[in-house]
C-alpha cells in the first residue's frame, strides 16, 4: 500500500470517527435509541476510491476508535461494524463491477449495498440483541419490520445520498484525481 493511499485512508477513518462521534440523529420515532450518523458515507467513498477492503478498513478503524473513546460497551460498535462494513463493502464491490456514469453506478451499487445491509442485519440483530440485552428471539422478530429493517434501509440510503451529492463532488474539487477516472465514466 502506497503512502498516499495509507494517508488518505487514515484521514477518511478519522473523519468517519468524528462524524460518528458528533452527529447522531434519531430517525425512527418508534426507536429513538437508533441514530443516524453520516460516517458510512465516508467509508463508502473509500470503497469507491480503493475497493471493498479499503471501505472495511475505514469502518474498522472508525469503530475501534469509537469503542475506545466513546462507547459504553462493545455491542454498539460491533453492530455498527457488521452493518456499515457490509453496506460499504457490498456497495464498493458492486460499484467496481458495473459501468456507466459515476452517479448511476453509485446508485445501482448502493441498492446492492442497502439490500446486503438489511439482509445481514436481520440475523445479526438476533445474536447481538440477545448477547447485549438477553432479548428473546420472539421479541427481536417483532422488531424486524417496524424497526430493524427500516432503520438499516434509511441509514444506508441517507449515506449513499450523502456520498453521491456532497462528498464525491467536494472531493473532486479539493483533490482532483483522487476519485479514479474510471469511476467518473
């Protein structure tokens, strides 16, 4: 890994951590404890630039920093890692396998990443909520449609939109060439 790539991934990881630690917005009235943060958009951008492994690396460093400096326990960062890494890696994987204009590629890829996140978080929530709260499977199953699925879908869609409409254009202006030319087709 080159020095520039390592430096960029370090900066993106730090930015993702700061966003996760400072921007927390409840999105579902029925579950105000589940909060949106824009950090996944930064990991998604890393995946667009460098591939799925970079996206997972940014999520890992972000969640490790959050665990060390902000979290009250390991389960929140663990759940975020599973959800965000799945979303960012699946989106980056799909992005690098389809052609077309940047925006259309990202939208198509984000649909894949959103579906992956939602599908992975269904069984993951059964395990994590049992370990964290001793929540029985029947109670988790009752939360799937009104809470777990919509939260994961909304968070993924919001972060994909943020990456597409804000972060990518800003990055093109601040650091031209950082988003590969192939990504602009």
